[in-house]
């Protein structure tokens, strides 16, 4: 019997001190799910997320993690095991949401090897090996959601390296679904469209021209907000969607159709 049979459902969400990760953690709290969230450097914002979850009557813990530093994952897993024991009296968690990321906008001709390697480490290598290290801690019958991007389907100049990493994550997700199926673990990709957050320097949110251009190419006539994404991920993780597996689900309002 898994730990989750007698305990609240528990999610691990990377990069949840702000933006989509924060919104996902809060959306899950509204559905009765506790969270362990990670943050890269902004401890104050992470603790604000923990406090917001506590106000909803759920429990959360924030742990520091650099998702681009694979060598640090062993220490992180040790801290995670301790947090699970101290916070919930258990050894496992139910849901993994690989959300942490950073943007990079540069023409193909101007993208440097250093830019490229940083994106590989955070968006692909980090997701690959963090998930691998966490497999013993995910309950049988658990769920994995990897965050991709609408940019895998449609192409916008300046996003080639970032989109390539997300394309790799989408392929990886299908393999996770295939190889982890014997444990009853599902793996899906959620691909947001353009969202008004501080991601990528807040360009979609703060540049009126960019915002208008994307809204004009979106069937619902606006760009997205975090509240369009977090609740969808929370719904995907619910038992109502237990038979959804190996899917790419774009949440873009119908962008660039």
C-alpha cells in the first residue's frame, strides 16, 4: 500500500516561487493537495507561496534547487526525503510537475553555445535527470506533468533554442509514459501559449505591442494569464483524468491556428 493511501495527496513542483509554478501549487491546494515547491534564488517569494497555501488550509514546504545543476540533485533528494518525513511522515509523493525554466530570446544566428548549453541544462538535462533521481520517491500510480510550450507547434523568430529544448521534453514525456506504465505512472505534457507573467523578462505582460500581436493571433482574442494554466494542471492531476497519458495538451486559447 502506498503512503498516499492514508495521507493527503502531495505534489513536488519545481520553480514554484512565482508564475505558473506558484499558480499551480495554489490551484492544487484548492483541491486539497499539499506541495513541496522549489525555488532557485528568491526565498522570500517561495515563502510567500508557502504562506498562500497555508491560508487555504494546506501544507507546503519550500526547498532550494538549481534545476540546471545535475550534480546537486543528490543533495536535493536527501533534503526532499527529510522534508517528506518531517512534514508528512512518509517516504513518497504523488505528483511531479517539472515547471522550472528560464527564457532566452535571440535569433538563431546570434544564439551562442553558452546560451544553448544553459537552456539544455535547465530545460532538458535537468528535467531528465531530476525525474530519474525522483522515481524511487514517486508512488506507484503517480503522475508526471512536464511543462512545454506552444512554441513547439508554432515558430516565432528568436525562440529556436528554447523551443528545441521543449520539443525534446515532449519526446521524453512519451517515453516516460511508455517505460513507467508498468508502475501505473502517467506522464503528460502541458504546453502553455504566451502568458502574462515575468517569464522572459515579462515581455508578453509588459510590452503592449507584443501583447497586442499575440492577442490578434489567438482565437479567444487575448494572451493568457497564470490563472488559465494552474487550474488546468490541477485538473489534469485529478482522478478525473487518470486515463490521460502520453499526451501533449496545449493551453493557448487557440493561438496561431
